[in-house]
C-alpha cells in the first residue's frame, strides 16, 4: 500500500476513482455495534415505518464513513485527511431484499489550496438510487 | 418551546478519558467496510509514518457524540431528543486518532438558532490526548424538527 498521490501531478478538476459501496442490513447492524448508535430506525423496520420512514435507513455517519473511502483509497494514508464535512440531505433506504442499497461516490479535485502544504480540496458526490444523499461533502487532503 | 440562545458559548467539563483500542479500530473499520491495511497492520501504518494504527476519519464521531450527551440530556437546555436528526458534521484534524490514545472531549455550544420552526443546535467537541495535545475538533449540527402544531 505504497500508493501515494503527488501534489505536483494533480490538476484541479481531476477525477478520483469511482467508488461503489453496497449497504446491507448486516452492515448496519455491524455499524450500530461498532459505533454505539443503536437507534432502531437503523435496524428495526417496524419501528422505522412507525416514525414515518419508508424503511430502515442507514446511519448518516455510516454513509459519511463510506464516502471518505473514495479519498483514503486514493491517497492510501488515512492521516492525509485534514478536514472533512458533509450535510445529511436524504436518507439511504436499505430494504431487506437480499441486496440492500448501493452508494455511488464520485470525487474530484476542486482546487489546489496551498503549494507549500501540498493541500487540495476534494469535493465528493454521494448518491443512492439516483438521489443525492449527502450535500456539500468536502475534504481537505495533504498530498505527497 | 425554542431553545434559549443564551446557552451559546456554554462549555461543559472535559469528559473522562476514552482509551482507543486496536481491536476497536479494527471492528470499526470492518463495520464501515474499509479494508485499508493501515487500520489493522502496524507495519502498513508505519509505512505512512504512524507509530500506531490510525482510526478511520469518522471514528472520532463516536467519542464526541458520547460527550455531546451531556448537552443533549441537559434538562436546563430542554432539547426534545425524539425530534432530533443529524443535520451536518465536520471534522478538523491536527492528527489522526491512534490506538493507545486516551482522549478527552470538551464540548461547547457553538450556536443555537431557529429556521422554519426547527431548532438548530451546533455542538463543537475539541478532542485532546493525555498530553493535552489537540487531536481533532468535531462539529455537529443537530436539528430538532418542528412539532406538528407549528
């Protein structure tokens, strides 16, 4: 895993490799346990429907964790991420149909920020079932 | 009843240290489906200059959210948690969280405002290690949705 991305070789507008993430009920149960967020809307279909949701939905933080993989897979070092933010705009609905949901994450280098610090801003677009699920999803990343 | 904006600027005492375990990082990385070997293998982490395995970038949320419970459950503030959804989330890192860290969080109410009948509560968590060094600041906006009557 010596893959490093060099600041000098990156252009504003450059695309990151596309990332597709499958989200299953099992994944959400695992995430609930690992994160300590046991809100039943993320695993209990009856409860989710009772509070007006179409079905069980993914944790927003699970989606945010999945999206930053487009960046960390690209640069290799998770410590290269200096800033990361997202807005939770639409829920990711995860049906119990043997397939679950699919997240599509695309990213581009929006700007080269600082030649000395070798930092770039990466803008991410995250969709599920053709709908944007995160808004204003941005990371500042230090390159090699 | 809307949240009282005079709470803006209020800080809560630092939380007792949370000790970050290697196996907790592995469990979290597996839960988010992230196979980056830096999270599980010391040698892979070492190639990037980390003395211990780092945690995935969103891992600190779990720690800061526990700390935010002080505010969320503060009876004086009176937030109706049954109406709360997560609006947005920011992380600003000095360094990644690493196995062995003992982290303490100081929570600050950064902003309270009303928009379209919804209460917006912005909480900043400054996360420090045992030596007092800054690790990461996490900022979350919680949205308490308007009640039906509004």
